[in-house]
C-alpha cells in the first residue's frame, strides 16, 4: 500500500515531472453503457485524467476497446487478474462502474492495489459495505470518491448557493423525484443480487442527494411507502417508492422514485420568499432551471458532468487535497436508503442510523 | 320541510313567475373575512343569486351590512333567531361561512328550515358530522353543496380534462401543496374546538381535492407525518403535515400543507407523456398554469370563483338538477383527512374508511 503522495509520484514519474501538470491514469472497471457512452468519451475531454486501463469480463470488449482507445494488451484486465493492476504505475485511479453489489469488492481490491477509487453511485448495497470500503481506503491511504456528478453541475451548485445564502429566504420544503420507465426485463438492475434494490438505489438516490445538499442537513425521520404494479418485472426490486423526510430544523421533503414511467426528474425548493427548481434535473443532457423571480435566473451552459467530476477528483489527488463527495457521503445516502426500506417493511416511520 | 320544487316555487313566486329566470335569495351565515371581502361582493355579480339575508352574532355588523347592501331589519338574523328564516320566502339558500365546528349545526338547522345549504370547506370537523348533515338535507329534500370553488375554475377544469382525456398520457403521480404563514395567534383557526384541525383542514384540503379530482380516484392508503416548529402558536392544531397517497390504479401523490410559510400553492401532475401544473393554484387571485408542451397551454382568464360557484348551485336548484360537489364530496375529503390524522397518531399507514 502506498501513501497518497507515493501513489501520485510513482505514476507521476512515468508521465511527467510536474506534479499537478500531468494527467492521472484512470482504469475503468466494468464496460457497460455508462463506461462506453459517457465515461470513456469524457476521458477524451478531461484535463487531468486519461484512460489508462480497462477491466472487463468480456474478452471481445477488451479487443474493441484496444482498437478504439489505443490500449495495449497489458492495459486490458479481467476480474480474475485485476489485482495485478497494483504493478501498473500508469494507473492512478480505479473507477468502479460495475453492478452495485460488486462496488464493495472492487473498491477494496483497488485500495489494496494502492489505487485511488472513484466509485459509481450507489456506493454499495448496504451501509455495512460502505463502512468497510471507507476503512479499506483509509488503511491503504488512498482517496475514495463517489460519483455524485450533480454536486459539480453548475445549476445544482447555484441551487445550493440559493439555499445556503437564503437568496429566496429560508428553504422550508422540497419536492423531488427521479424516475424513468425501465426497459429490458433481463437487465442486472432488476436483479436484487446485483442491484441491491430498484428505482430507489438507481435513481431515487439523486432526489435524496438533492434534498440533502439543498437543505444542508441530514434527515432525521423517514416515512416511505412502495407501489408495485408490475409484480413480475419488479419481483426482486422496488418499482415506485414515495418517501417523506423530516430534517432537524423542521425542513421537510417529499420524494418519489420510479421505474414505471418517464418524466419525473426534478426538484422544487419552497423558500419563505420564493421558489426555485430544476427540471431534467439529474440527466446528463442538460438541466432546465427556473426561479420565482425572473431577475434571478437559474440558467447555466451545459457541462460534461463526467469529465468535470473526473477532473476534480484527479486534481484533488494531484494537489493532495480532500475530496468530496467522499465515501462518507455515499454512506450517508445508504443509511437513508436503509431507513426507507425499513419504513416500507415495517409500515412505520424510521430514524436514520447515525454515521 | 319543503320539496325541492316546493321550495323553489314558494320563494320563486315572491319574485318571478319564470322558473330559471329569477335570482335565488342567499342568506350568509357568519360575516367574517370571507363573507365580507369575497362572497358578498360576488353576490353583486351573480346572475342567479342575490343577497337576501345575513346571520351574525354581532349586532354592529348587522347595522353595517344593512347600510351597505340595503337589507331590512328583518333580513338580519342572529344565531338565536336563525330558525325563523324558515318563514322568509325570499331566502332559498343558506350559505354557511362559520368556523368549521359550526358547519354541522347550522347546516342541519338550515335544512330543517327548508332551505338549501351551501357550506364552506371543510364541510365539517368529522366524517360523522358530514354523514349527519347529508341525512338531514336528504330528509328535508334540500340540496347540500360544498364550496369547492376550484372545481368550477377554468384552469382546474382544464387540468381535469387533461387527465381524463389523457392529453399527456396516463397521469401517474401528483405533487401538491397548499400553505401560508398563519398570522394572528388569536384567530379561531388555531383553536381546535372551532377549527377541528389546522393547516390540513383549512388549506391542505385543496391539495387533497386536486389529487382526488385529477386522478378521478379515491385514495386507498394514506401515510402522514407532522412537523411542529412553533409549539405555542400551534399547540391545538397542526402546523405542517406531509402525506402520501396511494390510489387503487397505482397512481401516487405526495402532499404538503402548512401554516408555517408562504409560497407553497401548487400541483404538478406527472403523466406518461408529459407534465402539467398550476402555481397560485388555489387562491382567489388568479391561477398560473403551465404544461410540458408549449403547444398545449394551460391558460385561462381569471374568473370570480365565488360568483361562479354560487351561480352554478343556484342554477342547479332552479333547474332541479343534481349538484356536485355535494355533501358526499365533502364527506369523502373528511374520510381522507381522518385517515391522515390517524396515520400521524399511530405512525402507521392507514386505509381510508369507505363512504
């Protein structure tokens, strides 16, 4: 296991003598849609990150990626030989883009290989797993970031500022929701063993995140109910969940997540002197903001969310700064998600377990 | 007790020989803000209704109203001699604009006096009271209407059509809320004995109504939580309530009501192919509609909600047609409201009692 500085320097020496000036090498673990269509293309735009390796269980994908991204045979790992990545100084960061239930294993293996870890959301399928991942990364002295791309997106950042600086007065209530109509019934997202949960784990987490970073508080009490219309397709995971959150200050939030229909993708923040919100709030394709005061717009140019977050994580490593959202942020969401599932199971309001 | 026809003809003869052509006489019971600033001025605009009497416990108000509306001394009743209104053929309709806990008594007394009843919302403070009011009006063969003015408002009617005709596809979820910052701590609305409840009874009922008439369904299951910040001011009644509703078809709704802050006054309907909603949804001052398709606007001229509903109730009497929203509509809301309070009290999801 290497120190943060050690890891940086070891690979840094292979590429550049100027700390902060070089691009960190990222290894993508899992070559599904997100890696293929978002993350790898974004790595062609990043200033501080570049694709240095891929890890896949499908040899044909490795061949295709070698051709497309100019990788060598040695830069293609599989899940069996993944741990050899410890010996590749060109890899600084392991980016975990696997089904949710595999985040825990590969984050810990990456940490043991001395690599920083950038993990897709949800961080894991339980708070217990999150805690083990945090401990492993701390022990290995590597950074652990969770891919909450909206936290770096200009509309969301501006909305956080509106709340923090009370631009529309005190924020009092949030309506938030994210859902879409789930397609292929054979996809891993519908298998509990791989996904750990359904719409809530996959997209509801964005609405939860928004409520947490807009209020600046951790929810104190959760009440949740589930609706399941298609009991075959969603036999293993949640289809639609409504949940209410009460925050310590008295702020409140009502949330929805669904795999059952398109078009719910928003937050609305009700403040004492006005309102603001986003539509298409959580997608990659560009946010649409509004406020109750036309003199205070919520409009920004579209950014590449993936390039942005990878550059910021890379810079934090290069500059030896703390990075957030860290593993603790991922853990906090899992603690709320577990309270939501407990509330559904028990039919009662649930406190959120302390971090 | 008179039949509907008898009542119409008895008073009709006093004013006009043409059924349907004359204005019905309305007696306002309770001369608070709503009667003073909304209902009485609206009765100067109505085509089928006119002010025929007032009932007040404050003699000075009687004097002032005589001067302002040209009423005679005989047209000013008090709560003690109210039942003599049975002998006034100029009064066709008794409009109950009293504190909530008095709706039951005065609706039943009005019915016994042979007068049709138009009752402010909430219809009463319990479902039991609503049932007794319905029975009394049926026994007296008088009509009982509940003042759900939004049901006649063009934006709301258009929104109902959007849902019913699936203009944006199937409606799947609603976010709705209505609240305001409650003022005078001495007002009757904060006294449980008079109001029967707080924000939920007073304004949350509008959001509940919207969810019921937009879905066209009765909620099957309710989950609710309460937040109370000012435990002195709101010692007797609810300050803020969040509630979730599950409808039989699988539709869902998340609602908020509050006496704690201004600006939450909306519904948003999420449909499978688009969205629509209203801001300033429930106020008298004009609605602000929007949809996700600029080619299908939700815009209408402002109407006088009070004049509109009184004319429609009057026409139903004159033309001997059924009127809705009737007492059954008021009862249905109270059944949901009782489930909301039960859910808060028990901390568990509650079924809504059958009508």
